[in-house]
C-alpha cells in the first residue's frame, strides 16, 4: 500500500511533458523582430527572440525541460530552490550557453557569470541589466528579510526597442523610481515573500510600465490588482496562467 501511495505521489508531482507552445504565451512586436514570452510556472519564464532562447529561473518542478528548446541564455534571480535548480540548468545548457546569476548562486553551483546590482552585460546582441531585488517589510520570525538587499537580482532585458523588467523576488523598493522606459514588467505578488497587490500597484506608479504581468502570485487574488490599477490608464494589466 505504501508503495502504491508513493508511486501516486511521484506521478502527481512530475510535470507533464508539455512543449513550449502548450504554455500560454504572448507575442510582442519589437523594432528587431517578434518577442514571444512564455508563462511557465511560479517565477519561471521563457523568451524567444531572433532565434535566441532565454530561460529565466528554470526549475524542474515548473516544467519538464526535456520538452523545451535548449537555452542560449539562462538568467537566475537568486539562490532559493524555487529559482535556482542545477538539474534544470544542466538540461537546458549547451556548451555555448551563457549563464548569468548572482554571486550567491555561483557559490552554490560553481558555474556561470556573476552580474551584480547595477552591472550590465551584452550577450548575443542583447543588453541585460541587473537591478536590485529585496524586501523592506516582509521578514522571517528572526527579523531578517526574506530577501536581503544586495543578494538577489531583478533583470531588465532589452529586446530591440522594448525593455522588459523581471522583478525576481522583491518588494517595491525606492530604487524602482530609477527604472526608465519599461515596456513590460513582471512583478511578483506572493504574500508574504514578495508583494501584496497594493505594493505592486505602488511599484507600477513608480515607473509606469506599459504592460504589467503579475507573476509568482500563488493564491493571491489577481482581480484585486486589476481593481487597484483601474485608474492607472498608462499601464495595461495582463493576467496570465502560471500553471
């Protein structure tokens, strides 16, 4: 009986082998071609652009990566297990894959190139900027922030004339006011680890993205965000299915 229960649990927790096009995705026109954004699961994304494949925070629990294309670029926002997964990286990496991550991530997996807050890199003609990602309000029982300042990254990726901001695990920190010309923003909304709908609304008011996708939202009510954002006419809120 225990064996049957274990097999049932194993089957229920292994992602089905769905290819990229079986996930919800949007296509954005840029000055340099179409950008396709795939909404995988939790904080996991994939972008395709001009024959390049970019995976963000790939983790094995999010998808069966044997059914996905190999990565030209992999971005990892921070070292927590729902964002950094060596097994998923190994499945997606080619010899020429560029892995960009934080110092804490590199210390764990002993590979990749470190990009610190405020630094940038150009990979295959795509400029990638690392920005802060941290908590100010939400803390553990000992008072330590779930995501301390200076440890994690958000990323701004430049696709032609479009700038895409991926928040990582963060709250609405003051430096968000310095973000410029953001066309698309992915902002986390998973209480208590990241932002409430009210915090996401405040974040959007700091830099006015043209399109806002809440992601990493768990059981948080996304309709509440839409209600709060209804008067911010410069930003379109799009709710997508992160399986």
